[in-house]
C-alpha cells in the first residue's frame, strides 16, 4: 500500500462520519481535511465545525452549495420529469455527483492524495460518489468497505470506546439512517427494514400527515421560463429560494410523502420513506406547463426516454456521455416551456387547476364543440379513421371477428 499523506473527508458531523474521521486519523496517521456541503439539509452546520475542531482537524471547509445544487442538478433533472421506478424523485441520487466533484476539487486544491466518504458497501451512494470522483491521481477511501465494523451495533461500540458522542432522536433512540437536502428527506433502516410494517409517524420530518393538514385548500402559482421554475405566487426567486418556499408550502399541506420499496443498483431491494414536498409540486407544475407548450410527439419522446434518464441518475451515471446526450435532447425541448401554472394544495395532493402560456400550442378555436373559424373539415376525420382502420379490418376479417 502506498502511503497516503492527506485525505479530504466528506463530513456531515453525524455519527458515521465522526467515527470515520477518527478511524482515518488512526489508520492512516495523516492529516484529514473535512468537507461539509450545505445542500439545505436544514441542520445547523456549525456543530459539524465544532466536532471537527474537537477531533483535531486543522482545515475545516463548510461550503454553501444550495444554489448550485438546485440550478445545476435539480432543475435539469426536473426538465425531464425524472422519476425512478415511476415514483422516486431521486433526491439523494442527484446530490452525490455534486458532492463528489467538490470533494475532488478540494483534494486537488489542498494537495490531498485521497478522498473518503461514509457510504456503506450495500448502498447506491458509494457508486454515485465514485463514478463522479474520476481523477486517477486521487484515491477513494470507503471505510465501510475496509474496516471490520460490520453493523450499526459495532459502530456504536466503536463510538463509545473512542468517546464519540452518539446522537439520539427525540425519543432517545438511535436515529434512522437519514439523508436530507433541499430536494428531499430520505429515511431508511431500523423498523423500516421490514416492508410489511407500517412506518411510524415520527419518521416524517418535513411534511405533516395529510390527515392533519389544513381543511382549507391553498391556491398557488408557479411561473416557468424555458423549462425552469422562476417564480412562486408572482414573486421571482433564485432556484434554492424557490425550492425552499415550495417545501414550506407543500410540507404544511402534507404533499410529497412516499413509502417505497425500490431496486438498488447494487442488487437488493430496499424500503425507504421519502418526503419531497417542493419537488412533488414542481413535477406536477412542470407537467402542467408542458401540457400546453410541448408538441405531442416531442412530449411522448420525452416520456419514452425519461425512465432511462432517471435510471442513469439513480445508478450514478450523471457524468456519463449518454446522460449528457439525453440532457441535450431534454434541454432542447424546453425552449418554449414558459408560462404560469396554478395548483391547489390540499391534504397531501398538489393538483394543477389551470395553466397559461404566451407560447401555448393549445387552440380553443380548434378543439371547441362550438362553431370554429379555423379550417377544420369534419369530413377529413372520416378518411383519417378509415385509413387507420384499414389493416385492423383485414386482421379482424382474417381472424373471423
Ligand atoms: N435509497 C435512496 C437512494 O438510493 C436513498 C439513499 C440514502 N438515504 C439514506 N437514508 N441513507 O437514492
């Protein structure tokens, strides 16, 4: 093993990465620089600084990546209406490539020869990190795959032995495995590992139970320009501010809860609880504005490639040529996706109730049941149907129907 001189650790200040910090210092006996990204996880990041200081870290970096996260990753993904396995809005998946790139960037800046992350050997996140950390001169250290800690129980024992404070949730229990950012909160582990068991109420962090949501619906508008949301209720906002605002509105109305069993890239099924209030509103709103601004074949082509695009993001292939090619196609489709969508938030749902655009393809004159001024000859429909039915008639006759 070549000697490692300096490591940049992706550090949240939580239990796992605090233990990893200690373990790296002991195992490699070298300097560890901590990198903490503010992705809008909603936690104070100063405690992470204090903990790193206590652990003897000299170089502590805390960087606000919220705007870059939303404008450079979440919004491009939203343009595709991306959902993994029909339901998951990819909140953790889309954050990893960004963190990994910054981690490697910092490693170069401080002359480190390795980066380290706290993702386990069973998850998707290790793949996403490492498929984005592509500098061959920088090694990736994944302690969960190297040390002989094999379970959360053993992790807690290690923490006790090294006097690392173990956080507990409000109920005094060991916390779930949680990953949070501006797009979502994901909760896994403990009792959730049994998919036959109903998730306890206290897993939910940023949404109220729809049953307890206000009895009066709330009407909101979202403005779009070229496929990206730019305003809420007529007020222009930066990407991160806009998503924060929608998280608040959606959370209050219980929008965006998901209890899902998904197929991990690494091979097993896993069960998680997701809360994506703002993202759920934005998906509905984006589909709403696309419904009047996209041509039919363009919209259907987008829908065909969407599962493929979502799977690339889920599997960690953000920095891959095929993802960039699909992105170019998706982005190209968005040139006229501008206008305003009105939604009603009510007891867990975000429903589009109206949409308007200066670039609309919708023609009330064309579709109307009343008399129309546009040249549409009803007789044309007869021939249209007859020719579409030509082969169906041959087929039905041959089959004796
Ligand atoms: N299963 C989700 C994914 O692969 C979330 C993973 C991270 N979440 C967590 N609670 N540790 O994207």
